[in-house]
């Protein structure tokens, strides 16, 4: 069974327990307010629970009968079944995870206040709060999923360096990563990506890897899209995990043929207004992890330059620390998808990507070095984004 389905099924028991808790809370709240419709609320409870979990239940049934690859998600094009089963599953999962901590807090508060006898109906107040919460959060999550998944934003950031020549003022660097062309990332989204790339009017364009999600079916489509990107001063790329698993040679050769400099643990020097820019590309993926010693060897052999840029796929803290020691001004990466799904309990950001690296989205200042990690465009595991919008990152360099 593919890893993304194994992950979904591994998490399914936890997902189901949280959903049962949330939907039971809603059911009891409805019964508190409209007690004459108890049978209706029981039916509603089971209907919602089944509806939001048809996808994992289908996976389990097909797997048990040996027909897992007949599932619609293995078809090359998105279909109506995705909108009936896959998207509702993730909508329900994210919504209930967002609601869960607030329901727990409200239940704990209720246990506390009920100890004080009064004529006030705390249970009815709690019921109204829970129903209001679920209506608001389910609506908000649904809208946010669509916006973050299907729109491609331009993230425009000005970055200041105090140790570079004035000639680099207004240097425009565009970073794009994790395009991951597949059945979900198709023409409409690729057109939005191309529009944003053109809008940057970039001097230097960087691609941090992952042109396709899996296999070779979408490689030609991905190459057509990325070969249409232009930059005034050059285009530079490194390999990503999914590129390596798909067909690294075809992807690198295809990109090189249309003007991309594909860097594999190597350096390139370019001129900029009588100054020099060093661009180092490192292969840092699950299948080919770079050791600290090997990275130090590569960086120690780098030619001198006025402005030093390191490009890699995974924003590994270990490698970033070494690059900082070697005086790199700017480190560019992708891989994390900005977390792809970010939960915001009580305003605090939580996402699985934080378990792998603290550099999961945006820019980070480490002394004289800036780390920039783009959210990218495509998807993995889940066919949606939430609080981690698809993006192209534009970095405006300033020496002041």
C-alpha cells in the first residue's frame, strides 16, 4: 500500500476518536436546545460521522479485498469522487481537530461552574457555544481550504544585509519549490503559478526541487510548465525527494535543456554589476542525506564571492548551521510546503513539519544569514492546504 494511504490509516483511529468526541458534543448540545428531536439528532450524528469517513473506510475495504489500486485516487485525472469523498474527509478532519481543544476547554469549564448551584442554565449556554463554534469553524475551514489550496499568492519580502556591496540593492530573487504536478496540481493552478512568476520580473530564479509528486506520467507536463519560467540573470535548481523517486535524470536533463543550471553539490559563480554571486546547490533529500563532513568539504572549496547563496531542498537545521559558519548570506529551501496543514489552537501554530525542522515557512534571521523557505505549490498526503497558502516567494535584496 502506498505510504500516503498507510499514513492516513495509521492516523485514522485517532481521527475517529476526536470526531466522535466532537460530534457527540454537538449531538448533546442539539438535544439540550431541542429535546423533542432526540431521534433526529442521533441520525444526524451517525450520518456526519460516516460521511466524513467514507474515504478511509473505502481504503480499508478495498485493501482487505485486494483491490486497493482500483481506488479513484490512482486515476490520472481528478474526478467527482474526490469531491464526494476525499475532500470531505480532510474538511471534516481539519475542522474537528480545530474544534477539539475548544470543546475540551468548554467541557472543563462546565465541570467547574456546575459545582456552584444557581438558577442559571450553564448546560444550555454550553450547548449554544458548541453549536456556534462548529458552524463557524466548519464554514471557515471550508473557505480557507479552497483559498489556500487553489490560489497561488505572491509572497513579497524585503531582506536587508549590512555586509554586502551597494550594487546588490534591488536585486530581485524569486524562489519557487514543490510544484509537484499531479492529478490535483493541474492547468488552472499551473497558469496561476506562471502568472505570479511573470509578475516578479525576477533577476535570479531558484527552484528548490520536487517538480512532480510521483511516477513519470506528469514529468513532461511539469517540464513544459517550468521551462516557461524566465529570469533576467539566470535560473538555478536542485533536486527534490519526489524528483529522485520519479526520474531524476529525465527531470534534470529536461530542465537543463531549457536553460536551468541544475546544481548537484556544486558551485557556480555569476557576475552582477561588477560584483560576484556564488550559488551553491546541495542535494539534501531523504534518499541521499548530506553528512556534515561532506557539506563542510564542499563549502570549504567554494570560490570567494561578494554575495553567497545556498540552494537546497530540505531546510535541514544541521546543514543550515554549517552554512552560517561558512558565511552564506542567503539560504533557499522548500520541501515543507509551509506545513501544508497548520492548526491554530488558541492562536499557536502547530504542524507536522515542525517535528522535522524549525524552518518550515517564511524567512528566518540567523546572525548575518537569512533562511528563506517557500510554501511551494503542490501537495503531498492531503489534497488540500490550510493556513499554508500555495505561494511564489519574491525576495528583494537591500544592502542598507
